[in-house]
C-alpha cells in the first residue's frame, strides 16, 4: 500500500501533533525525574492516555532517581520485559512487578 500524499496543511497538522506528543511524553518523564510522580502513578497515567502509552519502559525507568542504564536493564530482565517494550505493551504481571519494585 503506497503512502498517501498529504497536503501542506495536513503535513503541518501531523508535525504539530507529533511535537505535542513528544512534549507530553517528555513532561511525564520529567515529572517522574523530579519526584512529582511515582513510577506507579506514571504507569497508571500512561495506561489511560494513548499518547503517553508510547513511552518506552526503559526510558521511564531511567527517569527514576538512582536508576541508570544498567539497573534498568537488570530490572527489565528480571521481570521479563523486552528492551524495546513500550508501556502499552506491558502485561498486568509486568506492571505489578514494576510497581512492587518501586513501592
């Protein structure tokens, strides 16, 4: 199936929507980083919002204080979460495991 040709107005609207989505995801990670949100609250918010559901789990973990690349990878491996998994793709046991890890 070929990619549809978009008008300049449609392209501009798509760019604006993509920018807003990136800003919303960055804001969620910043709130986790600053301590305004816990990981459990962030996961709940992302589950309810289609835009935030596209945040990568590893990025959300690395936004937590004292969690870097290595610790995030260890946690994800222990909970059997693929490195490229997004919040939307988590199973309920994986979500429960992440919440229990940082409760």
